[in-house]
C-alpha cells in the first residue's frame, strides 16, 4: 500500500526514492557486470601496490648499479659526489618513464597515480642518500666514515 501525502511525497523527492529504487534494481539485475568491474578494480589496486613495494625499488637499484658501471668505465677517477649526482639525475629521468599503473599514493588512497620524483622521495625514501647507500652496500664506493 503506497502512502500519498505531503510528508511522504516530500521524503521521496528529497531522498530520490523512486530513482534510488530504480538504481538498486538495475544494480541487482546486473550484478555480474558490477562484480567484474569491482574485481578488475581490485586487480589494478593489487598491481599498483606491488609496483610500489617491489618494482620501483628494484628498478632503482638496478639503475644505480648499471649507471655506476657505465660511468666508472668512462671515467675511473670520477669523484663520489659527481657519481652520485649523475646517477640521481638519471633516476629522475627514469621516473618520468615509469608507467602510471605501478604506484599508489598511499595506503588510504584508492586510486593509482603516475609516479613522480617528489612522491617517490616522500613515500619510498629514494633520495640521493639512497643512491650513496646502494653504492656503498654493493662495494662500488668505499664509505669514508668507517
């Protein structure tokens, strides 16, 4: 039994009563489609989180080692500071080529954004100091503080 009256009519207009009912019926009739869309979205989020945690740091470390070999072969007497600076500049250029699907801004954000240097420095702590740490850890340069 449907109620007709001023209050009920106002409530239906204010809460989009009929439109909301039509929308929910449409969603329930197309639940397979919406389930597949939700599943695809979850896969995209998983790939993005994997890119943040695994792919970007691995790519960074590989780039540091490749560039250090290349630069030290060209100039074996290159200073440590110049080597770190040149490798970091190469990293900045490499970040521009990263695909958009490999990074999610943070744990509470639910969409993927294209990575840039400032966000990677903030969230993953990949800075010039990290270049130097990687070179020291792999024995390319000697730590002067030891």
